[in-house]
C-alpha cells in the first residue's frame, strides 16, 4: 500500500512516498505533479482544504487546543476565508476578509503567503473533490507517534525527537540520506509525518478533528493524522 505525504516548500512541494517501511523523498513542482504521482492510495497534504466563508474552522480551533502546551499551537494558522482566494494583493485580502467575517478578522501575513498554494489545491481537487486527498498537520502526527516530541522542529533537540519518532514507522534515515539536494530537513520530516498520517487514513485507523461540516465547494473541513 503506497501513500504520499506532502509538505509545501518555497512554492513547490516535498513529497514522501511511503511503501511498507521504505520511504522516498522527492520534490514536486506543483499540485498537478503531486496528484500525478502514480499508484498512490492516499495523498496527505499539509495545506488547508475545506475553506470557511465567514468564521474560523472548528478543526483549526481543536488542533490548536490539542497542541497547546507543546509550543506548536502557533503552527496552526487560521485558515483564510474563501473570498481571499480571489486576490494576490494582501491589502485587498484583508479588506475582503474583514467584510466576510463577524467579528471582522484579517489573515496574518504568514497565513496569506499560503493563499496561492491553497488556491491551486482547491482548483485541482475539482467538483466533487477527489476523496483520496486529505488534509493533515505534521505536528499532530509527531505527537501521536511519540508524546516526547516537545521541542521546536528547527532546534537540534526537536530534529532528533522527530527522527526518533519516525524511526518507529519507516526507514527515515535512509530517506534523508537519499533526499533531493537542498531540501530542508524540517520539510522532509514534515512530509514523512504526513505520509505516516496517509498510511493511517488508508488503513482506516486515523484520528481527526473537525465538526463534520463541508465548505461551499463540498470540501471537508477536517484535519486527520
């Protein structure tokens, strides 16, 4: 059973193709390339899929709560409302978001940097959406793998904790040694965590947060791991 975990990286994607314990890291130019990887049962992607119209997503709120006290709660960005996908101008996006939400809120600059990738994914999913593509969050996966993952992923301790956790599920060291040039360790490990989540989704044993609602285009507002 091959599955694919995907993490965004500088306008491209890092993929982790997991088959048994063997995992292969790859770079993918766009979401079309992600969806074109052959013979994959589940694609687990660290990117919002279901988009709210006028409020925060329950799955984001619940994910943030689960990660509270771990130092990773801030890694769950508030998902931009769907109206924001219509612009690449941050000032316009802030205006559109404030007009759509009650109480008014605007996306952070960090969250807005994801808008192009969110739009590309939203377009590629089609109508009805591809049901084998699922939203995940690596920090939830790491802590499900090993609750001793506590330090930030950019630190030496955090990197070692994540490697230790992933070794339980896959041959991550070999994957890192064979990674494409210039792929950052943190993105490679996040893709591997997404692949572990994809495996659990495919096996029907994944956990998740969300209230069961779908957005205006029928995409589930749910995060799984």
